[in-house]
C-alpha cells in the first residue's frame, strides 16, 4: 500500500507527533536546523506521510503577511519540508507538496518558500517559480531591510491574487531569525 499524506493543524498534532517531526527535520537538515527554524513551521497546517518505519515525510504551510505593490497579502509560506533519507526519491516529497499546494491555492493570495538547490528541483518541477525581484523584510530595529541572500532562493506560486510583478519588491513580515 502506498503511503498517503495526512493534513493536520499544529494544534491537532500530539506531542509525540511533533517530536517525530522535529527528529525528522533535525536528521534531514544534518544539524543545520535550529529552534527558530522549528518555530517558523508551527501554527499552520502540516502534511505528514507515514510508512512502515514511521514518519517518512513532512511539510508545513503557515501564514505570513507580505506587501506587494502597496497591498498587504496573505502568503501561504511553505516551511520544514523533509523526507527521511531512506524514503527519498520515492514521490513522498511530491505528496507532501501536493497537499500544501492545495491549501495555498484555496486559502492564500499566493504561495512562497525559500529553498536550497536540492529542494529547488522539487519545487520548480511543480510550478513554483524563482522570484526575480527584490526581497525585503521588516526589522524591529532597522525598519525595511533588503535581503539579497534570499533573492536567489525565494520561490513563489501565484494563487488567488494571480501573477506577481517582480518590478515591485516582496516585503515580508518580521520573524525571529530572519533579520537583526
């Protein structure tokens, strides 16, 4: 039987399930996953895939406010996507993304995520597009701060709002770990 993704809000996950998600993410990101990264994926919807060995894949979508062309939009921001090492390249990441994209497409103005080279292949194959404009964030100390390091790794998925114009910046709400 092929494992299927299940969705649940953070509030509906048990402590044991959250512990399994955290352990999967710690292992998948090979020690480069911290408490702020963990916090970024909480408070929204999770897609989880279990197989005979336990939790095999996970991803979350949380709401972020993003200003574009002078209008604040609701972005479904994809976080904490990972597949257990022995289950990679079996389609589980695609299952997780299909569930998260369903949520983004129906509930948010657009989707956004940040990805490294490995993840980018999955996302672009599913229609996510590299953002070609500037990326900024609100800082509690410095106001609007440009994030040039995010401009090569931010991907978007138009949903309810339609296409975004890269001639205009994306200004993300502030959260711990993003800017000083």
